C-alpha cells in the first residue's frame, strides 16, 4: 500500500520581528487514502520571543499544541532547520509542483489520524504569549478517501464539547454524562457498539479506557479523570467515542474536549482558627489535613508547605527560627511567653499546578495557668460554605471535638455578639441582614474515669454575607414554538456575581429539564408549558430564581390507536439512540392518553429501551408515572402489572444513582418535588388497593396471603382459580416495586434534613410520614412517636451504639411511615386494628438493610385503635368521587362470619369454678379483658397440657378482678414458644363466704373478651415474601389494653395487631373427672408373649451362626525348592468367573524352614476382592 501524505506549508507575515517572510504559502497533497497523515509547518526564521503554535483541523480538532522559547536551547528542538525545503518535503512523501518561496527555513512535523472520508481544512495559528491579538494564521485543505464503500454512514457528535476552542469545563469531583447526538441515522445503527477512550488534547497519547456502552452515552464518575492527565499548556483532555459499525473497517469517532477546571485548595490547621493552650506543654501545629478537591479524599495530597508567624511581642523566640517546610512542627514547652497570642500562617501550593494555592491562619493563645485544654473545631452543615452565608435560610453549625474519646462533654456554649444563642452540640441561627457575624464556641468536659479532671476548649468562626448572583436577567428565543420541533436558546446575564463559576438550572413546573450547566447560553428543547424557571447559583450555593414567559405548544395528535402507537414508536426510536430529552418531551406529551392496558403495554416497552443514569432522568420518570396514574384510575390487576414495570425502571435508576452517590446533585426544591410525586403515587395506589373476596380463600384463613400460622402462601393460593392467582401476584409485585422505590428515596433526604432542624412530615389519605435526623453519638436512647401518634419507637443506648458501628456515622435519618390500611395482606371483611409501620434508617453514605439482623432488639409500641373518620372531610366531594368500587365491604356471595370473642357467664356458688380453653399462637400474647363483674373474682391463666381443678389454689398465680370498677381489667399471658400452646382460663369467686342472698337464683355474672396480640415483621425473601413472628416477640407492657409492645431483631416493615379469638367453655365432668383404670389381662399377656418370642428367635439364630465358620476348603501345598529371588504368587479363584466373589473367610499361612524375611504381595487383580471379603494374612518365620 502506498502511503499518501500531505503538507501544510505556511508562510506567515513578519510580526514582532520574529518572522521575516511576509506572505504565507500553503502546499498540500490534495488526495489521501490512508488514516495517518503528516502535517509540516514552516517558519523562515525564529526571533527571541516566546510564542505558541496550534495546528487544528476544521478549527475544531487540535492535532498539535506546543510552546516555543528561542532563548532556551531545548525549546528550539521543536523546530528543525533545513537548507533544502524541497528535500525535506520529499523525505516525508510530500510532492509539490509549484515553486517554493524559500529553501532555508525552520519546520515542525505533526501527525494526524483520520477516521472518515471528506474535505478537511488544516490551519496553523501562531500567537505571542500574553498578546492574543497578534495572530499569524496559515490555512490549507485536503481530501481524505478511505474507500469504505458504505451506502449509509451515520453522523454524530457530542454537542457540548466537540470544539477544542470551547471545551467543556468539568470539575473532577463531580459526575458528568456525555451523550452523542446523531445528525444522520442508518438502518444498521442498532448493532453499533460504543467504546470510550481517554487521550491527551492532541490525540497523540492514549491515557486510558473508560468503558463500553450500548447507547452513545457515558457517565464519568468522580475522580475518574485526573488533573495530572491534562496537557500543561491548554489544560485539556480529550474523550473519544469510537463506534464499531458493521461493514466498516475503521471506527467512526466523535471527540469531546474537556477542560479540567482547577478546584480549590483548602489549607487547614488542626484546631481551627483559634486555640488556647498551656505554655508548659509541647504544642503541635499540624497542617496535614489540608485538602485538594481535585484529588480523592484518601489519595496522597501533593502540596508544598510554607509556615509564617506573627507574635505580639518582639522578643518572641519562635518567630526568629525557621519552622521548616513540613506539614507540621512542634513548639517545645516553656519556650513561649505566657499571656500572649501568636498567629501562624500556613501557605500551601499544588506541586503539579503552581497557580493554585491557599492560606490558613491560626491564632494560639499561650496561657500561664496549667489547665487541661482540648482542641475543638466548628464544622459547616448548611448555609456556611466558604465561610459565607445567605439570608435566604438559617445557618447550621456543628461542634466537633478532636480528642474526646476519654472525656464526657458537660457543657456547650455558643455566643454571638456576647449573647448566648445555643447550649447544645449544634447551632441553628436565623440569619440577619448584617454583613458579617462571628460565632464563638466554648466547651467544658470531665474525664470519664477521673471526674475531678476538667477540660476546656474554645473555637470561633467568622461568617460573611453572600448576596449571590443578584441583578440576574434571563431571556429566551424564540418565545413561541412547538414542544418537539423548536430549539430554544436561554441566556442569563449576571452582573454582581463574586463566586464563580455560576450554575444555571432550567425547570418547568418544579421539574428539572436537564442537568445544570455552567454555560450562560443554554440550548435545549422544552415540554409543553407557558412559563419556565431558571435558577442561578454561585459556587457557594447562593441562588436566585428567575421566571421567564414562553409559549410552548403541544403537537397535534389524533386520539386513535394508530396515532398513539406511531407517536410512542417515534419516542422509542429516540431512546434507541440515547436521546433522553427528546424522548421525555414526547412521552410527557402522550402520558395523559395512556388510559388502556394496550397503550400502557407499548408505553412500557418503549421505556425498556433505555436505562436512565442521572437524578434528572429519575425525576422525569417519576413525573411521567404520576401523570399516567392520574388518568388510568380506577386500577385493575392488568394496569397494575404495567405500572410495576415502570416502577422497576425507577427502582433500578434509584439504585444506580445511590451507588454513584448522586442523590445530592439535585437541589432541595427539585428533590422535594420528586418526593412529593412519589408520595402521591403511593397514596393513589393505596386507595386503589384491590381486596380479594373471602370466598376465594380457605375458610380457616384470615386472609389470602399467609396470615394464619397453619397454611403457607403457596398452599392457600393453590385453591384459587388461575385468574385469582394472577390477580394477587400483580398487586403484590407492584407494591413490592413501589416499596423499593420509597426505600431508596429516603437516602436522598439525609443531606437535606439534619438534627435539631424541622422534621419533614407528610399526611395523606392513606398514610402518615415523618422524617427526622438525630445525633446518635449522644448518651441516652431515643423515643420517637409517629406522626399519627399510633406508634412509639424506642431506640435504646445499646441499639444506637450498634447502629453507629454498622453504619459508620454519628448522624442518622429515621423515616417512619404508618399506613391506615395494611399493604402486604388482604383483609376481606376487616381491617387491621393497628397500622403497618415502615421504619428505615439512613446515613449520608449507607442504608441499614431490611435484612440486617441486630443483636440489640428494636422496640415499638403500637396502639390498637385510632379514629380516622375526620382526617379528610373533602375526600367524598372532590378527590374520591371516582372511587365508586374501592370500599372494603362484604360481597353478596361471601360468607358472613360470626366471630364471638365475648364471654358472658356466671357462677352459682362461691366455690364453683369456671374453666375455658383457648389456643394461643407462637410468639403471641393472650389478652383477657374483664368489662363487668358482679363480685370480686379470682382469675388464673394457665398454659398447660394437663389442667387440674386445684391449680387455682396455687399461691401467687392468680389475679383479682374487682367489682364496681369503671376501668376495664386486662390480663396478659405470653407464649414464647414457636408453636401454638393451649391456655386455660379459671374463674372463681374471690370470697368463698360471700353472701349469695342476692345471687341465689341467677348467680354472679361476669363478662370478658379474649384477643390474641402478635408482632409481625415482613420477611423480604424471595420467592415467597410473607409475614413472620419468629423475629418479633411481644412484651408485657404497662398499657396492657391500649397497645402492643414489640421487640424485633430487624428494623423493617412491622405490624402489631390484636385480633379476636374464641374461648371454649369446658365441661368439668368430661374434661377433669378421669375414670379409674383397672387391670387389663389382654394387655398383660401381650406384653409377656412378645418378649418371649423375640428372645427365642434370637437364640435360634445365634445357634445357627456357629456353623457359619465351618471350613469349606483346606489345602496344604509344600514346595521343597528354595526361592532365592522372585515372588510367590498365590491365585484363588471363585466361581470361575471374574467378580463372582465369595462369602468365605480366607486364611493364608506361609511357613518357611529358614529364618528369612518373607514378603507378601497382593496382585492388583484382587483389589476388588478386598472390598467384599475379609482376608487375613499371617506370615511366620521359623
């Protein structure tokens, strides 16, 4: 193959006296059929100046970028001198037919790689350093013909960064998503595979492989790109998308130039800006905690350290010595004067980027008094980033002790303007219009093992007001357009923005349209709306909101099956190419027409073509599902099945963004909007919950899904018809997916809700929700009540300590959701007397799994009843008008159950005893509540298999039920066994000498009811999730008839219920008066004959065993010849057939007349024989 190359020969005007030739000349080979091409730039002379040379293709792609300093010898090596330019061109294969302008010159050789045929403009740009206006440019062109012979070749590019002159500014500590947009598509694009590689800005060096994707989209995680990988001059890297296309030899590429934005350095001196120390102890000044945000937290921080100091006294010794260049130094004891302040200044500078530096200041007060001092610092939680605050929200600061493991903190004091504003570990302070505030913190502590030792600590922080990007104006062009076709340009102009770069977020109806950008000009498509919102935030988080009017019309679409199908198919087509924004606008417009199962099916099939990656796309999915749900009510099992598919996509997206720690990327207002949509979906789903008729379940079953302890779910569902079986699975699967989404959703609230702040509370028609954050490093437990006061959660001190060890964090968010109706089983005719309690525990970087077993049990108390009749008075008029069939009532074909758990009985005399029998399930509590008693009664609850009438006379085992008391008397008995046990209830008059004149004929009456209280936990196990009581045990709590106290080894979905149970009255003559057992001669004879027969049989068999060892064959073989060498082979054959075997015992006796060692050898042919026979070898030496 002939290598064809071309030349770019540039003559540049004499500017700044370093180029002598005036007119530029370009010489180039016009046709090339190879990927690799050489580019040669020439200069007639080099002057004593510094300049930069950039060679590019089509003014977008950089092929070379270098700096020249002619005063340095090494810098001149970038340009080579030649006396014959023609010979040099011929050497590199560049042939020209025109006359050259000069022969002696300087030249530079560059190399370019082409992956696509076409015409390309090659240009060279030379600029002086510091003077960008002085430019020298030379231009040429060439044609590349790769001879691929493809009828259709796709065209695509990455729109935000394809031009090297306008790179994408990116901070490596963030997450970025790169998407390629197709300008031309081909039928075979569905078979295209995409590979992403990382190169330097000139594409000369391969820096790494970023991965392969199915769609032209790549998510780059945090610190995946390293600052040290960027080019030294232009500070850029290039990400190349390589598309492997069927029938094409070379990949089709798209380039993205990324400028790795220099992030801040944080110089930190341990102990904060101010410290108080005792002069008689060695003091360590440590700056090793300084951080470069461009590097991971656990990576080695590359700094140079410089220390300075400033003392209040001129005779200070420390400032006269050198403190070194290390990360820390030590001040010896008694080397400083007491009662003075020394200010230390730390200056750090990046070793690979000398332009970045930072300074930290610490003032140390040397005390004369020998007191114990501890270093404490003030951490920023919210609205204090960069020591700046905004008046839009409160300031949240947190105190942190650096070495307090062996001390107990007794006092915190926060002071602002000499006024004590807080006395706890955290400070919540409402900002004012002051330009700056100074916060002082003082602490006192005592030693845990030596209370007489007292420790003191102090720190301070100065905060300045940040006004944010005020005076911001945003404009949009055009102001009228169509949702799918029109491309809108939004630009915001800001004047007084101090902390850059600024971030621009575009939203419609509280929903973020695309990822927030740092460019002032946003080019995007918009969904149907009449107004958009633009939020402009500076680097420190101060934001302003601008509303812009616009008229975005919807696309005209017929309400027919064919039109809807074609519209969804078109959206699916965009999803195949990874264009999520275009697809979302189309799906959002068609969502309100998904009112049938057939349309939902094609809609969900379209969504399956693409897996969302970012939180913005997650918010889009939730909003689409919410719109669909509003238009398909009432639900049925098939519609629920379709919704479960969308919930599965939402759940997988939640999991993806949690793994990448991206939930915090959405600002509070956008994330709260997504959370509200999820809660509305849960509320609608709970209202539409389908109840299963009782006639489809077993008669002894409380519900259709594993409620009782005698049948499992598979056995119950096997009695249902196939339609009912599918019906149950659809609803259960949908709620399973919805619960997973809600479980992941709470993770994003940990960065938005902090301890001592206002908790989040949500009340809907079907559930109550509370989210509150707590500090679990404090001593003592937590007692929390749910929003509806139906549940009380108890976190003991040991449980909190265990949570700290599991989650690795001192701050946790506890989410409590209580439903008015249970969501995991079906009650055909009655609801649970309590509510299902869903408890989740989160931290900023971890979630406590629902299957995580705890050694210290979690406790909760659930009330047995609540009145929700007045919780939503407008439901019947406005919101619940279309819910005409979702009522929990008895159907006409269902059997009516008569559950009588109330016993109304009497005793005729004072000595009469009444007894009742009842079955109590495992890990349950039997509750017996007396509501009426004519006289005082003595009651005994006894769990036994052999009841006796005199059990009630046992001391200290009975309870007294008094007469005339208004309050009910409740008795509890707990069954700690796994299986059900029988319990007997004894009732007798307390006073055997009671005056029975008034009860002579009717007797003394009493009334009691029985119920079984149990604690349940939802077992998240596949394939059959169900309720179980093994890991939850009810406690004998104080409020015996107001609630159920439970202890569980898991924090998960919980429930406590008290359902009625029937007590059976016993006839004492039938159950307690046992007849006298007489002699039964038939049994006696049977017991005698059987042993005699067995003994006789064994004796006969033993007598026969004596003949089993009778010799069957005996042979004596004598050999008079001596065996001086060799082996003696003994062959024994049984039955004349291989593997026939024998049951005989074989004894081989080898005797010799001489005392020599004999060796016996068993041929491997008889190895099988050893498995069936017991062979004994005996060798004697005589």
